């Protein structure tokens, strides 16, 4: 079984600061996403699974419609596996209703007129994100026990929570420790991959212009996110 732990907005500086040994593994570093005009989640994951930069194709749909993107199985490298399991990946198996609700709450937070309303919305937003994380965590754990030759679990929590809570170091540390524990449950060689990292924007968080990778088996240098099609397929 080949396993990819796909984590949105995993920041290399925090992986190091919080000493997340299971996320770091033996080899780790930054991915090069400079070929993309902006570090957009949907663009990056669609390009990852396609093995090529399809930013133009995704961006032509517009900021709203792009979130309805679903790349056909036969246009991804997942087709090279007999029984793959792809959990919640944007552009493929994304739980759109869940993520639509996240974006709606995020918008209402910044539209709110007073601090009391913002506090209430933040609590709902955080609770919504953590509940979804628990569901994905359970699904990923079950998939690792099943007869799959490829498992990819996508975890959005660091990104979703980070956008409104990046200045809350206690909460962010807790999330990174939980993600590190998830990585520690994987019993076969695995790859950790993030589309982009996250940098502080006041008390909030914004996407960085690099991603993260780690491997127990090989130093990948400074790969592009589109390189992982060949990296993963060659590891079989």
C-alpha cells in the first residue's frame, strides 16, 4: 500500500518548531510552486493529481465555479492503481457541502459589524472544522485497514483553522500535534505533501508561496507539486 498524507497549509517552520517527527520523517523540505500565479488550493491539488500545471483551465472557471471542479478518474494518476481510496481531495472527492459552509462562515466573519458577532461566528466556524476533521480522521484510519493499493487522505484543518486563528499558537500547536499523531499511525512508508504553507497576516493566516513534503525513503530536493505523479508511481 502506498500512502499519501495530504495536508492543506502545512507550514515547514511550524513542523520544525513543534518538532513533528512523524511529519518530518527522515527527509523533508519545501516544494516549488513558483510556476503558479498564486498558491490556490484547488489549482494546486488538481495539478498534483493531473501531473501537470492546469492552473489556466481551473482559473477560467472563475473564483466561485472552480470549487465545483471534479477531475475525472482517468485524467489522474490514480487510474494506475487497482483499488485506490482518495479521501476529501479538492477537485476529486471533495465534500463540497462541508467546505461551502466553511467559506460562508468565513465571509460572514469578515462581514460582521461587531466583536461579539465575530466571536460567535468564530466559535461556529472552528466547531464545524474540527467536527469534519474528526470524520476524515476516522475515514482515513479505516482506509489504512482495508485492501487498497493506494490511500490518500486530505486534511484541511490547518488551513481552515489557520485562516482565522493563526495567532492562537496554543490551538495551532494542538492541530500540528494531532496531525503528527495521525502520521504516526501509518505503518507503511508514506509521503506527506502540502499544497502550500501558511504565514501570519496579523492574527490571521494566509497562504505562503511554497509547500511541504516529507519522505522516509528518499531526499526529493525541491520538487514541484506536479512531480509527485512520477515520484509516487515510481515508488511502487
